C-alpha cells in the first residue's frame, strides 16, 4: 500500500505550478510576516485554511484565525523577524512544500494565549513550514520547531541540566507515584 505525503497532510491539495511561482509566493509571504502585517499574511491563505503551530492550543482556521495569530505574535514580539535558511523544497508529487526558516524576536508584550507576562528575553529558533496549496493560496499549514527550546529561551522553563530542571524532574517523579 503506497501512502502519499498529500494523503498524510490533507487530500485535496493542488500541485505547485512551478519553482519560480513558489519562490515569488515565498518572498511575499516572508515580507508579510516581517512587516508583521496580519492582513498581508491572511491574504496568502485560503478561506478554509487549517493552520497548525506549536504555539497555538488548537489550529487556527480561516483567514481570521491566521490574522489573530499574526496579531498576537506582533504584540508579544514587536521585533519578530524571519529569515530563510534554505530554498523552499517541493515534494516529488508537487503537493507539499517545505520552507526552512529562522525566527528571532524579543518578548516585550504578553503572550496570548495563554496570557503570559512579557519576559524581555530574546528567542532565536530554527524551524520549517509545511505548506499545501489550493487556488494559489496556503490551504494546509504546519510549523515544526522546538517549542520547548523557545520556553527555555524565554525563561519559562529551566535551563537544561540545571538545578531547577533536576527539581522539576524530581517533583514529576513523585507525582507519578501518586494515585490518579
């Protein structure tokens, strides 16, 4: 039985028409994010987009959901910036695009959801976007990055290997022995 990438991510995607078209689309998308313009990012997604990001408690749906996510990102990280770390890659069946990136920013505003106070700390993380298109717009979106590392950089989780991490692990082990 042969499973395609498209089946795994969402049946119904349309193939990317050309590398040149994708390059132009990706440049506009990156510019929209770097302008922190919710409307410009939302203009690049389909009406029925499903937007999955580790920072969201549940997927954003539709342009309004994407607009809200970009807006809350702009509030939390007013200097948020993305750079591409490589060329976008197109799957063999042309139904999935992979876009590597690096994100930097300083947390000077509340992170909502869940309502965390600003930490004043910078984040610097690499990740990859996975896109599928319909009608020349992003129809399925998934971001992949180490969200735990972001929480460590923001000071929301203790540094690896430190005393606070050991205490947290010890507390979890104690808790796991208690009846549920």
